[in-house]
C-alpha cells in the first residue's frame, strides 16, 4: 500500500492482507501447483514456459519464513543470522525472502537487473522504510516493539 503515508498504518494493512491470503490458502495452492509442475515429464517441463504469457501474471513474490524465536546452535556454534533465498521465476523482477529468527528479521531481495532498472536502490529504500517505521513506533508507542503495536492500538480504542 504505497499510497499510505503513515508507516504504522501501512504495516497494519500489509499484515491484514497477509492474514487474508493465508486464510484463503493461497500459499498452499501455489506450493501444490509447483509440486505438480516438478512431477511433469522433462519434455512437458521444457514446453511449458512457451505456453506462459510473455508478461508475468504477477511482478513480485514475498515469502515469510518464521524461524525459531530462541537462539539455536549448529555444530556447537550459535547461529547468528538466517537468510532466505527465493529463486527468480519467469519474468519476475524482484522476489523477497523474509526470515525471522531469535527476534531478528532478515529481508533478502533477489532481482533480475534486466527487469528492474533501479534495483541497486532497493537496499537503501528498505533501510529508509525501516527507519520510518522505527521513528513512528517510538513516537506512538515508545515501550513497544512492532508486533505489539496492533494490540496496543486495540486496547487504546476500547
């Protein structure tokens, strides 16, 4: 919702939309379709991209992978960060993998420079959006973290 200037309201709108999509089972349907495509004979898989329209049906994908809240170890060492990878699909300009782990958030953007003209600015744009969100959070709810904002607003409304 780029038309929403308030960063907290924008966050709430995105969260509402994600809940709606999850409730509809869209992610499960997409995963099922991809599994089915992977089971096709190689000849059919080779011809299938020719049947896809030249312009993509969607222009981006964002997947959210919730990881463990607590810290984890691997081979005796603490895992500091987890980063997701989303393979670029036919004609997609940019895809995002969002991973949460031990109260940390990682957003990895994968982009096709042939489709996204100003992709080099994406990291700075994300940093700027986070800075806006942090400033708004501090002004409106100085004692809260972002996931708790919705609950606080609901309590204030009653």
